[in-house]
C-alpha cells in the first residue's frame, strides 16, 4: 500500500495531526515517560506470498483443465488451421500465466491480500516492523528507559505497543495489550483519530501512575504522529 493511499484512507486533516500531537504533549506534562506514535501502510511487501499464491493459482487452473484436454483440443482444431502440435501446450501456458496475473493483481486489494497471507506471517511481519522502528526512532534510548511506542500497521489491522525496559519493570505488557485491543476496536469502526488519542490518554495515565514527572524530565522524542514509508521489498 502506498503512503499516499494510506493518508487518503485515514482522511486525516492538518488539524487532526495537530490534535494528536497536542494529546501527546498534554499527557507528557504529567510523566517522565515518552510516547511515540507511528502508522505504517504495511509491515512487509509480502512478495514471497504473492508469488507463491500466483504460482499455486496457475497450477490449480492448469490441473483443472487437464481432464478436458480432448474437448479443448477439439475446439482448437475448429479455430486453428492447419493443426499445430504446439497450440494446446501454448494454451495451457497462457491460461496459467493469466491465472497468475489475475491473482497477482488481486493482491492490490487490501482485504484480499490480508485474507490470502497466513495470519502467522502477518503477525511476524508486524512484530519485526514494530521492533525495527522502536530501535530506529530512538524510543529505546531515553534517559530513564521510559519510552513507549504505539505502532499501527494498517494493512494487517494490527497494533503493537512496545515499552522500554524501565517501563516493563513496573507495568505488565498485558496492560499495554488491553490498550491495543481497545484501539483495534475503534480503528475497525473507522475512527482512527479517536483510536490514537484514546490510546495516548490510556498510556499517559499508566505512565503518570508509575513514572510521575520529575525535575530531570525532558522531552526526548517528537510528540506527533509519524506516517512511515512503504516497507521495502525484502
């Protein structure tokens, strides 16, 4: 999914981005914790699964046509003169290529792509992408190890909330998972902005309870929402 397509689906205005940023700023006034947010169009190119599915589609279509070889050959004889021995094999090859191409094109439809890719592959991709951004964005190296990342992978409809070691020592991951589940429900209803702000507020409350603001606290991470580029084809 292209970044521009993602922005269109989210339908965020400049004010929406500003509201999300302000929500982070407001919550960080009461805690020494840091909240980072990112939305990715997808967590992988899934090129392997696209090619594999297209190949299987071609093989299945060809396999289904083999029992009808005599009928196909007779039909070809009617429209092809003089008879060519290579016509029937060519028909099968072209049919297989067409089937593969159709499946490959269907992968451009998000719902189809999400349905064809195994759940474990999607979740693994999201886990890896979230962890990479957690490291790339510097959430892991705040002075008190109190950074937290709210990561949304749009294509997969998956959310990860990753907390640094300082937070994990006091707050169970189960609590962050509950926040992620609540956020998923809102996103499913098309309320992306509300989902993000709700998660920011819930995370802020938990951080304030366990990591109240102190005199040494400083803002170490950007407060706004980051829209990530497409995942490279790897």
